[in-house]
C-alpha cells in the first residue's frame, strides 16, 4: 500500500514521508466579499463559519485552525460528510473553507491565499514492512520527484 495525501490523518503503523509543503487558501464563492483579494488572514475570517467533519477533532482543528492563535474558537459551520457537501455550503454562501491552495475547485468558487498559517504537508504513507517491488519503485519515484514533476 502506498498513498500520497495530506496530513492530518492517523499515522500509527505507517511510514510517513513529507514530500512537500503546500500553502493553504480560503475557498469562497465568486461573489464573496473576500474574493479577488491578494491574500487574507485569520482576522479577515474571524466571524466566517467553517464546515466541520463529524467526530474528527484533528481534522477540524487543523483545517479550521481551531483554536485560533489568540485562543478564540473558530466559528462553527455546518457538519459535512463529503467534499461536495462542503463545496455546496461554500457556493451557497453558508460557509467558507480552508483548503490546500493547489486543489481544483468548481468554476463558481475561487481561492484566496491565506497568510499567517502554516502550509499543509503532502506526504507519502506506506506500511513500514512487506512492500512489494511495485510499491518500493513508486516510493522511490515519489521521493525523488516530490511535487509530481
């Protein structure tokens, strides 16, 4: 097993190698007050509701930046179960979302660079032992070309 994905997720029993860092961005509808800005910070979204995943405290803390550096909680948004649910909420103006800057999104949504927050980590996760030759070759290639280039 080999997986290229973004942290956070449970890594117990896995070998995890950071391939590269990716900036985070704010996902908003095209008509949002922040759409088109050069960049935004956490103060700009202090009162904006952010979607939550059910029962995933690590994901919620990381992707909602909760609590904020000043200790305030991130504003609660609706609970979502799938990426498309999140996109629908953002498109309808019910929430904004913090996402990887390089993620593709729907044409009715846009991203704005989010400054003042750590980037997300794109990682290669594998089982530490018993890798097949195919998985070993994939890992070698991914580690040699971390941005997919």
